[in-house]
């Protein structure tokens, strides 16, 4: 039987104290430090008899393996969030993995509402390495699901936002002014930058107005930091934090971008779409009449696939798939893809040398293909020699989470390869997400359409 590391045992002991006092504990621990084991150990120490563990579908088998390998005896039901409606039984503890998924705002998601309706009265353990990856506003609904939330005094997100004195901004989206509750520096800077651009330089009071806007921007940034600090003082007693460095990890992540020359048809389609905003074929149409649509279509085409206006999809150019197969033919790799058609393309090129489930990957010499968003959390690809990306996601969260799938305590080097099309969109996206910024349509317009 395996045993826990010293820091995992220490965190579990702290965790049960918090859970028994506050009925909630949040394990904010970096990937591969063992959040799952800490949560299971807390359940054991607390004497819980029937535990519900909600996670992502791809993580179920690894959690079950941890439960078995470490000899836990309490009853446990491990299930993915999407199947929670099928669960029956009376549980005395709920563990929720990748809990930042409940961080939508200003309104809670449907899954978040249903989770609250069913389990709000139970003690809970939350797991996430990044509770608020993009905004502190993501915190509210993560605690709102529990009757024991430290924000119980606030009727809803809006009351909470105002009560903590977060900074609200407003933007004209063309059909009216829309409030933005992100409360982060990027949004605040954007808000005041727009105000500055609207000033008329011929206005005699231009300089005074410019100074006033910049002063207000400084005040708003200061107010944001003050509100964020207030929030952290409230939730800190619920948190257990663990970094890889504190746990003794010494591995490094080595990233390399390699370029693939695509077929001429790919570049012709991208250039025509950028110029005309539409490409008409005999039976299908590629439409990019808005920045968002054009960005999405260029993104698809840069890796060799396309989804037509009809909803049908096609593989246009399998250059990237063949490039990856040929370059990494002697290695066992994990491949991250973005679009379903990319998986279809990989299957065509790799044949029976490719799988999509973790158990098969770990037990055979096959390579594995995982969708970036569904595969970025809760699983380990430690059996892979390398991680290879056939495409890149616009989300910085996807970048930071997925690249850690190789990490283990004993592994010293994690080698990651990004396969980008020569002259494609991927370089632009990469340069945004490594700075922890999402790639947006407004940035795309500057990069590709200006």
C-alpha cells in the first residue's frame, strides 16, 4: 500500500480542522502536489462514511486508482459533474474537483445552481490550483453553492460585488452600455483607454480632461487592489495552499515552437477569408463576416480543418498531423488538439497507434490525443515522453494548466512542443497566453485585419 508524503499528511490535518470548524475547506494546491490524496485523507481523518467526489470524466480512473492504492475504506462515489443528476444516496461529505469551474459571474451557471440545490447543506472540500485565474469575481459563486459560505450576508453576486467595493466598468457594445464586473487591471485599463481615445485634441480643456481620466484610472486600480485584499482576508481561513516548490518539485518546463509548412490551399483560403470575409465553394460556405467569426475560421484553417456555415466539417490539410507523426515516430507522446475535426485528422494519420483514454495510454505503447479544455485538468500524462500541441487555445488558463500534465515529483524535465503553421494565427495566440492574457477578437483585428 502506498503512503502519503509528509506535507500531504500535514495539509490533511490542517484541512480537517478547517472543515470541522467552517464546514468548508479549499485546497488551493498547484498541479501534481496531490490535491486528490489530501482530500481523501481529510475524509479518512474526519471519519466520513459516504463520500461523493465530483470531477471531470477523464480524471475518474486516476482518482479511483488513488483511492485503491492508498487503501481507503470509506464508501465513495466518483462521478463527473455532468452525471451528478444520476447519483442516489445520502452523502456526508462532498469533494469537488477543479472547483474554479463554478466561478462564472455575474450569474451562476446551470450546473452550479443544480449543485447548490442538491448538496448545499453538506460539508465540502473544494480543489483547484487556480481559484480565480482571470478575476477575483470568480470567487463568489464557488462559495455560494454552500449554506456555510462566508458571503451568506449578501443576497447575490451584485450585492457582494458592491459590498466589497469592487470596481465596475461599462462598455458600449454597439447595442447599448453593458456593465463589466471583471474587476481586473486589464479591464480597468481598457475602460480608461477608451475614454482617452474619445477626447478631442482640439478641445481647450483636452489636457485637463486627460489628467482627470488618468487620475481616475489610478484611483480605480488602487480601489481594485484594496477590494481584492479585503476578499482574501475573508477567504484565507478556508484555504490550504501548496506550491510545487514547497513540495520539493525541481522539474522544469521546456517549451519549443516548431513550424509546419501547410499546403497552398490552406493559405489561399485564409487570405481570401481575410480579404472578402467569405469563401464560397460548390456546396459549402466559409463565413467570416465578423471579427469573432473570422478569428475562429482562421484558427481552424491554421491547423488544417474547417467547420462550414452549414455545420458540416472537413479536413482541408493534414500537414500538421503527418508532421507530428513523422517527427515523433520513435516516442510515446500526448497530443493536445482544439477541434473535433483535428482528432478525426489525427486518427486518419495515426490509425491504431492512437487512443483517447488514459487507461489504454498507460497500458500500451499507443499515443494519446486529448481535447485541450477537457484534458487540461485532473489527469497525469507522466507516461508520455513529450507533450505535443497540434493547435492552441485562446484561453490563458488552458495554456497554463495543460502544459503541466507531464509533471511528477521525480521528473526533472518536461518537454513540450507547439506545432504552428508557418504564417498562421498560432504565434499571435501564444504570445498572448504566455503573458496570462486571453486572445480576443479585438487583438485579432489588430494582428490580422488591420
